[in-house]
């Protein structure tokens, strides 16, 4: 199979789970100028995942490419290898920056999916494409007010940032070609650390304001206490993506979200106060500027849309795959964040899992 985005958070977890299987060979398309550089970047992924890499990494190879370039910037040799070996694709690669110029964000998040579908089309024409999983985001819902169903896309909504806009544009761009191929679009919401170990290599979105609050730097918060933050753990998302890869007869969109179990801001604040032993912050209509670095994430603490996940629960629930409510693992993700000094001290996925078993 072909995996993009293996150097990113979700793709890294997907790769680790594929390595735990004994029947999968993986080609990782890595943004790099050549194969040697791609392999070096992949070695960096292993260093974040493992203290002692498993023998199964021998089943993984890297090819140099770039989803923002025609034909994915694959060399002739690497393209031949991909076409000869690949029967399924998980496309996780994306730009997750919220403040890029729109055209820059579209280069990765809209044009990239089109180029991946072009490759999928070639594989399908050769009779060997079994499955293509495209990872989008639930926040293609943008500023939509009200129920946002898994079948929905363009409801005339506006967007908070260029990330949302470009991911929406990407879904629109692939909608027609995807309907002719075995494609499923997965839409995660906010993704945080592993629900068992807390492991994460990135500390953004909810981690920024929580860290500031833990340090006493946030006396007031510009959020609605009844607003909702839809948060899911990376182990749920990765398990769901691999399951969708294997559900051959499923197409369309699937929301990998907390849905009805999404947590309210008031409950999140209560959990944070208990975790850090701090009094509740003042809730205000507008911030005072003390959280400039974190302010870009605050809109996600109170999205206007209610994210439906009926289809995800129907498809994945019978497989034992479901999103736990954040309240069930909040302490674990914060414990890991503090042990790793909020990302300043690297702890591998393997070490975090071992600590969770013994702790």
C-alpha cells in the first residue's frame, strides 16, 4: 500500500499500526529531493515512534515525492515501483497551518488530493486499485450553524481560516473523480494524543491554551461555556482509517468525530482546573491579548456546527472501533504532556505505551 503523510501526526500513528500487522508492505511517499533524503526523514519518524524499532520496518520503503507537483514529482524508477506494487492508498498528507495564504494552502490541501486521485485512476485502469482513503477534516463544515451531516459539503458556509477553506476546496475538487473510484473520505475533528498512553508528537490546538492555563498565564478565556469542542484521540482515528481501508464496499464521507459525546467548554474548564489545581478563569466575550500564540485555536472551542457521526458509528461500531469521550482520557493526555515537558523532551510512542502498562 501507499501512505502519504507518514511524517505527520496521524500518518505516523497509521504507519505504526500497519507495522504491527504481519501482512502489509508499505511505501511511504515522503516530501524530499531524493530517495536517500526520504529515507532519512522516515528514519526520523521511527525515532519518534520507537526506542527499539521492530523488525517489521523492513517492510517499509520510502520514495521521494511532492503532492504539490505534477505526477507527484516521482522519479521514473519510483513511479514504476509504485505502479507495480500499490493496490491501496491512505492519503494523510496535508498542510495543517491555519494562517497560510490561501493559494499556498490549496497547493497541498486541494491540488494534492487531485494528484493523488490521478495516481489512483492509473492504478484503477491497470485493474489493481482496491481502495483509496482520503483524509480530510470535519471542519470543512466551517462556520455552518446547525447539523452538519456526513453527506454534506457545500452548504454555503464561510470558513475560519485557509486550512478549512483549502480542505473544503480539496473535497470539492475530488468529488466527481472519487465517485468513479473505490474512494472513501474520512473527516476527523480535533485530534489529540493516544487515549491509553497520551502519546503525541505535536502540541497544538487544545494543548496551547491548556499549557498556558497550567502556567497561570490565562486568567480569562474568550469562550462560551456552553460551546462545544469536538475532540478525538489519535488511536481512534488511525484504527478507523485502517478499518475504512478494508471495508471495500464503503464510499462517500465518514465523520471521525466525538459527535454527541463532544465535550462542552464548561466541562473542559472544570477538568483543567481539577488537573492543574487552579481556580476557574473568567469567561469573557473578547480576549485581552494575553494568549496571542494560542488565539488561532480558540475558535475550535465552540464550533457552530453539530457534527453528525451516525454513519461512522454504524460502520465502525460493530468492529469495536469508537471514539471515547475526552473525559475518559483527559488525565492521560495531560500526564504525557507534562512528562514530555509539552514536547520539549522527546518520549517515543513505544516508551509511552510501556509506561501506561506499568503505571
